[in-house]
C-alpha cells in the first residue's frame, strides 16, 4: 500500500538539472518480473539510467542527485544504491561485501562501498548499459 509519507517523499525528489525523467509503473506483476519489464521499456526508449524506488522506502529529496553525482564521479561502477536498514530491531544495513558473511558495517554516509555482492533495490540507480539480457 502506498502511504502518504511515500508520496510526499516521491514528489519532493529532486531531479538533477539538465536531465529528463519519466516515471514508469508496472503494477500487478511479481517484483522481479516488474523490474525486468521496466528495464526492457527503458532500453526501448534509449534511457541511460534507471532509478528504482520501492513503495516502502522513504527517500530524502536529494537521494537521486547524490546517486547521479556518484555515477559521474565513479564511471567504473554501474550500480549505485542508497543504503538503508531492515525494518526491525536492531537496525541492520542491507549491503553485503561477500555472500554468507553478514552485512557490511565498515562504512559511513557518503562512502563509495566497493566491491559488494548485494545491495537493496528500493533506492537504486542503474547504468543500463551494464545490464545484459
């Protein structure tokens, strides 16, 4: 269910100057299928980037700008994720350096954390040229 808090955060999201943006929705599909369909649609339109925001993640207004800044300053990377925590106590970050070794704890806000094997998709910017398939 989309909450008023999510909609407020979504409407306040700042798009960097000089970029075009379009919002795509893919309702009624399993999340993996929906993401795949959105990737296909973005490729059809020639988009360079795809930004996912999940309905249960409240992003700050600057989230997209900060992730886009990272893409420009780190051209060797293709996935840029806002790190957030599981919704339970204690809060545990959803970012993994190696499979089966638990979450990555050695970072601070603003760090580029690499290499990693898993990040959350709820606030993630993808370089479409990096995706195969």
